[in-house]
């Protein structure tokens, strides 16, 4: 994984201020993330696996939230009649 890929994962998962959430999700220090981003240290391959797991959890949460909103909207529309 490149620093740019890590940055894109972080921003997509958590928004522009992603570093604290990424630190918590990956179980590493903020300093470690900063070092990875400026290429002081290489990003371990194990981070790929951890990020995939975080992404899958996030996708499931997004799907659950979307389903709840769809169901609520359908109910609201149905009750308009």
C-alpha cells in the first residue's frame, strides 16, 4: 500500500480529519500513521488486511442505514394516502 492509498482509504472511511479515527481503527499511534504518510516507515502488508476488514464493516453499516431509511421513506409514502 502506498501513502496515497492509505490517505484515500482514511478520507473515504472517516472524512478529511481521518487520522484519529484511523489510528483507533488500526490500533496504531498517530505518529505511526504520520510516518507512513510521509514514507518514513513502510506501511506493513498486514495493514491491507485490517483496512479491508474496516471497509467491510463500514459497508455493512452503510447498507443497514440505507435499508432503515428506505423502509422509513416507504412507510411515510404509504401513509400519505
